[in-house]
């Protein structure tokens, strides 16, 4: 049984500045943060809903919609661009982002800058990525 | 008899198949696979090392499907194979470096605390534990160590400020480590945290003893999940062995917590990181007050980068003077240079300050990966200047690079071949700033978006046009915008974004004259 945001917040309420940690816990438990979660966390920490919303909306990792079945994150930072990341990103978006249950995101740096282009496929980082290898991995995704 | 084979667990090595190689080797009878950190020779990953009588013999770029064939050819006996690089410790790419901070990197399992101690680990902490706090600070001042995150502020002076605030009656002090290594082309923090986490923890603990802090925080970006996991494991081990908690049984307590970021580049800026550590939006704080006086939860706080803390154990163990004897000018000690982008031999190179950018790119990096000529090098991350191929003879030290219009930053070097398009990269610098601006100050928040638009118009413009649409007028406008961002921004993001833009305009003006469809 997945713990509620209220329970997750209560578990850390005694820590120093726990809000971001709690939001990570909610994300780990459910994959996204709902408006109900925001209200519960705010209530436990005695913060305004606006304050918690402000934090949730600031950080790109804290998604406010249910996650898709598959996520592709393409690095678009300079080092990866020097080995063709812009083309790779464009092609990945063109090929995959229309597919049901697939999201393609841009990311600025995975710290794999000597072995780019870097792409994270469903949480697994891949270096020296090509569009052919990416599409091969994504081949089994079509519903 | 079993043969011990090392396969790195570094995330860059894993990104090119190290886990699969480790599994394939583990399936071979008589093989014990151990997972070390990377040696820093990233272009050779996965680099498999086989223990032999001669030492650890390396095999570069091993792929999992090839493992049975390589074993049949004698890999486990250290045979001379096509992918063999000989005894790794004798490799000139490693022996030519001056590995001080990285002296233990890639040799052992990252959280093997006994291996760490056997290679001189904890000596710095033991010495710090018997010195007076002020003496510890003095040693760091003597070393000339400057903040490795990019700003280059003298570390010992920062620590002294915190110590004095504490002695002046502040009831609490904190140690905060910046592992929000968001600059493209940099990965030294990650490699160190994943490969030799105890060096970082030892450095932070020395800082805690020096300023009288009892709590430490490591702020790690969420893009580095392996670093988070390794550090948490290392902290638990260090507590168990009495290096954290009650430090060395001295009765002085220090505990470290890892906190994870959530995908915001700006949180690498120190005050924004403090906000984020406190659980808020990562918005930059105006300075003063400086974090050394009012940092985490208003208390005096030592905020340093991973590499700064990681330099400290050696400084305490070997003495500040020995560290200061390395380097050049006001840049003392060593720097961990990171070769990235379109480079043949990408990886981590630790050398004294003073090596030239050209030596790093050509001698260490071996030129471009594509084999085409180098056209530009960006040094110091996304806020660093683009230098053309004929400007690479600049020595790598804080002042010399600044004089050449560049920036050392965090020591990242991104190489581009002749496909480099300065206008596109200048536009990207503004786009990146717009995407990552925390929004607190107007020059950064608004200026970056106006910058993207202006560069777009500039690239399509004819030499002169009516109503401010001509090239000449747009260049004035862009320069004006850069000036406003440089002078008016609260932090380095808005303040330094003009650096890559202006350098692109200065060195590669022809790229802005092409009309891009």
C-alpha cells in the first residue's frame, strides 16, 4: 500500500527544512505530485499551499502529472552538442514524442560529457548514443 | 585458483556497458569481479583490469559479447591482446599526471574503508583532530587552496570567517558541500563522489573540526543517482568505523546527510543551494550577508565544492606548504581538468596549475574525436568563453585565463571541431540562461529571453535596415543587453552568460552573418 503524502510528510516533519525531501518521497512513492498531495504536505508542515506549490513548480523533476510508461531524456548541453546531440534530440522528438505513453525530455548534463551524446532511457544512462540504438531500444514500446 | 578482475562501477563506464561486461566476466569460472571507481581514462571505458603478477593489466573498450573470446585468448592471464593497454599503473596518461586529490581514484571498491585507510586515508583527519581549530585553518591558508567550484575564493579565509563567527558566540555552524555539478563538460565531482567518497567525507570532517560544526550536508544533483547512493553507503560505513558521528572518539560530533536536488541548474550557485537545502525554491540570495556569516538556517556555514573539500585531506596530511609548492602564481596546488565533448581521449586529468589549454586539448586529449581540426574550446562550463584554436596557449590558472578573456570555472574543457557554429552556441547560452534562471532578478530573467530573440534577428539581418533591424543596430542592442546582464544580475548565471556570447561574437563574427533558415 502506497503511503499518503500526509504520512510521508509526517515521517520527516522533525527534520530541518524537510519540504524538498518530502516531495522527493512522494515522487518516489507515486511518480508524481498531485494537488491533494500539495495540500496534505502543506497542512503537516504548517506551510501555506502557495508556498508548497511554489517549490513544486520551481523544480523540473517534481512532475505534476502521472508519468508515462517510458521516458527518454536527451542531454542538450554543450559537450553533448559537440558530438551531435541537437540532431539526436530533434530526431528523438520526431520519432518518439508522438507515441502513446512516451515522453521525450531535454536535460542539461548527466556528467557523462566525455562519452556523449548521453541519453537516459527509462532511468538508465547511455553514452555514445545514436538515433539507431535509441529507436532499437524503443522498438518494443509501440502499443 | 581465482583471478580477480576489476570493472568500474562509475556511471560513465556503466553508460557504455560496464555492468554487462561485469556480468559476462562473473559468469566465467574462476573469476572474481570487483567494482572499482574509474581511473579517469573515460575514453577507454569499460576498462577491465586483470590482477596478475606484473600488476593490474588493462583492457580498454571491452564489450560484453566479446568476453568469452577475450578469455579464450588469455585475458585472465594478462595476455597481450589488441585491446590491451599493459599494466595500468604504468600507463603514461596516468603516470604523467600529478594525482594528489585523485591519488586513490579507481584503485579500490569505493566504499572499502580499509583499502582507503591502507592508502593513507584518514591521516589528514587524524592530524586535524590533534590540532587547534585555528591551526587547521592556518594550514589551509598556507596551502593557498582556492574554491574549486569556480569562484576561486581562498578556502582558508572562508573557514576562518566561520570559525571567528563561531568563537564570537554563534551557537551553531554548518558544513555544506556543493555537488550540484551542472556545468556541461564537468564531471570531476561525480567521479570523485562515486569513486572515492571517503576523501570528500574526510575533507568535510576536517572542515567541521576547524569551525566547530556538528552537521554537514551534501547537496547532490538528481542527475547523479549513483553518486547519491555511493555517498549514503560511504557515510554509513564511516559512521560504523568511527570517522563520522563521534569523530575518532574525540567526543566531537559530526554527521553528514546527503540531500538530492530536483533538476535546477541554478542550485549550483551557493546561496541558491542553501535555499534548496532548506527546502525552498532555489532562488538566489542577495549578498551580503555572506554564507560564512549567515548560511544555512542563518548560521555561519562553510560552503565549498566537492573538489575543494577533497583537496583538504592531503593538505592536512602532507602539510599546507607541500600543496602550495605545486602550481603557479596565485593558483596553488593541482586542478582536476575534465576533457569533454568532441575529444579523442576524454577524461579526468589532475595536474598542477600552469599547464596550457593547448597541452590539455592536444597532448592529453589527442585532439578531436572526429579527427577534424579543433575550431573552438569552451573552458569553464556553459558560462565560460569560447576560445578559437589559435588562442589555446594560455596557461590554466585563475588569473591568466581571466586575462585572456576566459574563465577556469570548475575545470571543464569542451572541445568542438570545425562543425562548431558560434551563432548557434551563443543563442544556446541565452536559451540555457532563460531556461535555468531562477527568476529573482530582471537582467537574467528577462535579458536572457531578449538575448535569444536578438541573436535570432541578428542572424537573419542585412547590414543595415530601417527601425533598428539592421545588423549594426542589433549588435549595439546585444552588447547593451550583455552589459546590463553582466552588471545587473544577482549571481553568476545572468552575470556570466554574456561571456560565451561575447566571445562567440568576438572570435567568430562570420558565423553570425550567415542567414539561417
